[in-house]
């Protein structure tokens, strides 16, 4: 496929300014790292944070922490980077014809001709295999959950073709780590993890609807569905609903995790996490302009901080 819309040095249009890939990475590796979105780290954060929520709430339940938990956190961090990269590679393989028709995405490595489809498939498999090696160090039930996670990852790129709610499928994939990390610590899946997972899906609907507003005109022309197109000018009320569901479900998850063994003070501190997260989401809503793609991208990226907020409160609760 020819590069009809090149960018300077192959840089992707929505990459972070002065990112490490385009600045420091060896030239030969840059197209593949761009394919993995390594030049846009927000996705890795959004995949990792639910893992850390699940791990810290599991520690709150059991009132225990060990060096193995540190390894679970490190393994989740490495796995988030690798599986986000593998998932994005899969997404770009399946979407290569669509990406070439959208202004924001036509500079990506496959439609711009930097990477062949065969090269992308090999790169995807390599990342997934390394991630699988890390997964094998976890509890057997967490390993099974990790394998099962491939189902929503595989389906997500096609969701925008058959449903107006592809963000739900993204949420199913991106928040799976809440289930996996909880199970890696406790050895079994529990109700708090499931409720936390549902809270994460609501959060994904919030931030990815904002993200999708960057492409609504192009998506309409080529027939791509999204919640951004579905909601249109009613986006803000819908985002407010997702905010309330996120905060409510995360609060319930905290209560379920804290009630058996944690102190009342620890529970109250942990409940401050979803409360403060909700305020940060409300701040995003106040600044939202669905007709301003740059603002939408800025707010989308702000969700790294949104997801860090409850993690800080959960960590403090573990210390009391």
C-alpha cells in the first residue's frame, strides 16, 4: 500500500509531542513501536490501571501483601505494554482499509506503508508470546482468565462494524486486568472484582466516547459506528450517566472488598477513591467540546490521572 499521506519521518499524526519512539528509538524499530502505540502511552495506562485497582482491592480484602504482589504489579505493567501493543497491532491489521480513509489515522504504519501486513502479524505474535510467558508466572486461575481475555481483544476491532456500542467491547477488553490481578492475588475470582470490572467498563464508555468524537465526520462517511455518533449533541448527558455508574459501582466494589477484614477507617479512605475520581470526570465534562478534536484528545489523555486517583486512595487505605 503506498504512502499517499506521509508525515515527517513517518511520525503518526496523533503521537505525543517529542515522544521517546520518534526521538530515541532506533530508526528500524520505530514503525513497529508506532504500530504498538508506544508513541502514545495513554492506552497502556488505561489498560494497566484496572489491574492495579484489582490488585490493591484484593490486598484490602485479604489484609496481606508480599513480594509476589510486587511481581504481580510489575507483570501487569509489562503485560499491559505488550498486550496493548499486540491488541493495537491486531486492530490496525483489521482496520487498515478504514484507517486509510480517516484523516487522523491514515499516517499509521500499515496504511502509510511503513509496515507490511505480514510484518505486523509477526510483530503481534511476538508481543503476545512474551506476554504469555509473563502470564505463566501467575496463579493458574489467573492464567485461564488471561487466555480468555483474548476473546474480547479479538472481537473489538469488528464491533464498530455491527454495533453503535463498540466502546462496550473496548471496555470488556481493557478492564479485564481487574479480574486477572484480583485472581492472581487471591487465587479465585470474587464479587468485588466483577463489580470493579463493570465500573471500569462504564469508565471506558466515558473516555472512549470523548475520544471517538475526534473522528465522527470521517466515521459517518465510511459507515463506522460509535457511541460518539450515536449520542451526538446528547453526549454530555450520557457521559454524566457513565460517570455516576462508574462511581457507584466502584464504591460498591470497595465496600465488598473492605467489609470482611478491613477497618472502618480503611473503608472510608478507600471510598474516597471513586468519589474523587468522579469529581475529576466532572471536571472533564465541564471542559468538553465535542466539536474540538484537540480538546477531545486532551481530555481523553487526562484519564490517566482519572484512573490514578482511586489507586492512590486504595494504597493509603492499605497502610492504615
